[in-house]
């Protein structure tokens, strides 16, 4: 095994489709932040080749990760989120057909690129022109939603879908025709960054094309509220689970093969995962590992339509990066302090804590087994431990403190939530 290690990051952001049949089976595409888009058709693979003689191009994921750090992200949840401190020049980003990260900016792209080359530690990324900054996009989005909720216009009460784009623009799809769009502009809200579209039927949509045909008889049965399947504990828990449970195939590791494997699976009405398939493979060994890893996922919270559980398809990219996996296995955390000293080993593991005071577990040699991600965590006992994603310390009597949380559950020694 080389000194470099391997890491797989998988990230999901569930995207809803506007076409639903009577059984409301939806196909959902998942991404991390703005990293992947539906328009992207090329493989997200890093084959160790470059146009420069003897050079190895760094993968787009590397620059995406560094960019998220620049905006306040961390190693536990890599990606772009609404609570980050975005600069006024940032509009969004995506991976282009050349497998390079494109960063959309507003302003002097030459000066911004020079700054990013220094901050991101390399120049293997591209620049694009944004419509407006993400900060402005968020502001306009808030005003738009308020205008819709407060308006008495019939167009505001009809079927409307809203989706944000990586260039800073906002898509608004209205059920009706061009006159409906014009009426909405006049009576409800308008802005230069809005991109309007009229459609015969509008459901819940976010920047994806319709995949299912719609029967005429279904037009009166539009869903009003749709939720996506969710990994127990949310995206942070899912990323950490993958982070902890990936096994990189030795043969593929020795050949320095990295990249992306697209996996598709069905989450049924009870949250059970079924019908796992590889949509776009990278290497036979990596394909098998990605499929195995998804097969070990715990039960999801099922997706719903109008609060009724439904079957939904999910697509997720599984990223293989040697250096990140190496970093994960080599990283050491401080022992959790218990009874005025380091936590003791119980059932083969002891608790550790990171700089954000999140708790995880390590083995007797100090190797991280479950990455720190819990707000509250008890020692392991008989192969399981009681943990919570949120909680706080409260005083129990005059001298003792204890955890208080309403979200307790148990995990096994892989970090998987137990039923």
C-alpha cells in the first residue's frame, strides 16, 4: 500500500422531477451542492493523464473541495451550503465536459482567477461568467418567495416551481402560457435574474428534464408537496458513513485508478434500498465496491408525495480519491475527556473529539474507526453505542453534567444506524 490513501466521497442532493404517474414513482438525481449537473455527460474520472508531459491532472473534486474550504466548509461535510460566507464575486460552479471544475464569477475574472490559483493551490480549473452572485441570488430568492406567499394574484396561487442555477440565475416555471408569465411579472414579482418558462403541467421540479410520460387522466392529481428519501441523520451522516466504510480494491489502488462511479437504486415505501445498479462505471473493481457500499446503507426515511410514502429512484456519484482516503486513515483525533481524563477503551473502541467538538470513535491503536460527527455519544457496549446528532450538556444536580437530546439512536461499529 502506498503512503497515499484512498477516499471515496459520495454526495447527494436530491432533485425532484415534475412528471409523476398515478403511483407517483419519481426519479431523483442527487448531487453535492453545485458540483454535478444534469448537463454533464463526461466521466468524472481521473486517469492520471495530462496534456503536460509527465504531469497528472488533479481531479475536479480536489478543486471543489478546496473551494468549499475557502468558503468555510470542513472535511466532514464537503460541499456548498446556504450558511457559507460567499464572496460577492461567486456565482456557482460545475464540472465541465473536460472533467475540470468551472467556477462562475461576477466581476474581473482575470484578477479573481489569480487569487483563486493562489488560494486553491493550482490552476487546473476554468472560469465562467455568472449572471449574479450567489449572495444576490439568495436575496432575490427570498424576495420572490415572500412575494408569492403574500400575493393575492391567481398566478401566485397556481402551480409554480423554482430552481436555482449555478450561474446565479433562478428558474421559475409556471403552469399556463406566455400570458401567465407576463401576468406573474406584473402582479407578483420580476427580476433580471429570473428565467421564466410556461408549461402545460407543473409539479415539483429542480433543473431536470421530465423522464416519465404524463397521462391526461393524471392532470387533476398533481402532488402539492414532495420530499426526497433521506439517509438517517442527514447528508453529513451519509458522507461520514461512506467515509468510514469504503474499502478500496487493492488491484485498482495499485494501478492508481481514480474517478467516479454513478450508482442508481430504489428506495421503497418503507425506506429499504433495492435494485442497485451501476449507471456509469469507471473500473470493474470500483464498480463492485460502489455497489457493495450502497448495499450496506441503513434504511432511509422514504420519500413522500403529499405526506404519503412512495417509491423513488435515487442516483448518486461515488468518488474514489486515493489521497483523500489516505488522509482519512492517517488522521488522529484527541481522546474525549471523561472523568477528568482520556476516555477509556470499551468494547474495543474509545471516543475521540475533533476541533468542532464532534465525537467519534477510534481503536486501541488510535486509528479512526468512526469519524467525529455526533453531538452526544456513549461508549460501545456489546457492539452498539447510543448517539445523537444534536444535543447539549445540562447539569444533573449540583456536581454532575449529562447530555440532553431528543434524537437518540444506536449505531454499530461501522457507524451504521441500527433499526
